[in-house]
C-alpha cells in the first residue's frame, strides 16, 4: 500500500498575553484544528471548588447558592496537570481529600458594623499558595485597583450575619462541568484568500466602487485615494458573509471578486478565564492530544495505527 502523504503542522504566534493568544495553524486540516479547539475548551484540566461544608450561614443566600457561586470562582491552576483526579488517587482511596488530589479553602467572615460587608474571593484562605482565586482585572488603572481590592463577590452581609465554611478544590475538566473550563472563548477561522478581478473592477465608476466597498459589513476593502484602485486592506476581517459577492452580482458584475478559505491554514483566538495562561492552555491541549493518540496506539501496531488514522499519527509524532 502506498504511504500516505504526511504533513507536519506549524504554528506562528501573532499576539500573546497572559489571558489572550492569537496564532496561525498551518499545514494541517480542519479535523486537527477542530480537535485542538475541542480539547482546549473541554479537556484541559483546571482546579475548581467541588465540595463545600458550611458551618454557619446566616446570609440572605441559602447554602446551595453559596456553594454554586464558590464553584464558579476560577482558581489559578498551573499545577493542575501534575495533580491527580480524585477518582484515581490511591493516597486517599478516591475520597479526594489529600494533598495529591485536592486543595483546601476556608472562609470565616462576620459583619459587626452597620455598613454592608462584601464577602469576596479574597476572604478564601488556601492551603496552597500556588492555588488561589483569580481576580477579575480590568484595563483601566482605577478599575484594576478597585477589582484587586474587592475580588470576586460571593455574598453581602449585614450586621450580625455570618458565613463560615470549608471548601475542597479538585482537578476536573469542562466536559464534566463548566466550572472547570479554562477558556472563555476559543475560535478559529479559515484564512481568507481574496482575489479581485482588476479588469472587471476598472469597468466600475468611483461611485460604484465605493458602493461595492461599503457593502461589506466589515472593513476588508478600501479605495486608494491616489490611484482610485480597490485594495484588500484586511482579509482576515472578512466573515464569509458573501455580501460583496451578492453586491457584485446585483451590479451585473459576477466574478468581480473570488473569496476562498485556505483549507490548510487557520487563525485561532484563545481567551483564558485566568485559571491558566493562554499559552500554557495551548501547550496542555497538545499534550492531551498526544496522550489520546498514545492510548489508541496501545490497541494497534504503529503501522496499523498510521493506516487507520492517517495524518493524525504524523501530526502528533512530528509535533507542532
């Protein structure tokens, strides 16, 4: 049997911040791109509060409300990959209450003044300094200082009201519950390939060109003020809405522009909840994809696995 054509994906980083990553994934196909997206969203592990034992709660929210709000507070999860799932932990027999598979938090707050007291994520005391609540940080300096001071609101207490509890954070994935999701959004799009028929475009008046350019909901095209030529200024702003194609047909100029999505090139945007840095989330997803392939290969010989799964085996062995 003739060997299949092997492609090795390449990645080029465009923009990188702690909570944001934009990159190009090239020399692969939609199946790999979508597999990567799904793993980032649903299978990269994080830590989240999974068990709450409430000792005292005289607030206006009942125990279930408090537990739910605690579970949705994102926790820094840089060490999640090295921790064990509670169900697989042999140190505590799956009870999920040992240092290998859990982190303990305590909270004890009582309002003693006439002013309303905000109970926030800053009031949670962690047994591990590496695992703490992620605060919502704004870009404006004043907002940033405010959020750093306030933290993430859990409940408000009036004079005499009290909240005292113990919580256990465990490792999990978003496929089991959204509270373990490391990503706010993960999207990818085909890289647009746009070709303008220059000869056909020259048959339009300047006013017609402007009307055609304005038919695009996003700013993809622009008229050069010196040459009066229509130019592609931002191909990635195109949203595959076909508005400019429909407009050209309505003007009696079919074929004025041809737009295709490159089938082997994708532009990814990844936004983190703050639990894991966006770049680390991407690297963890690659590692998880590799481990999935290894699990499959246990039931196949190497040659048979390549025959069954084609380019996927070459992708994972070659790396990104």
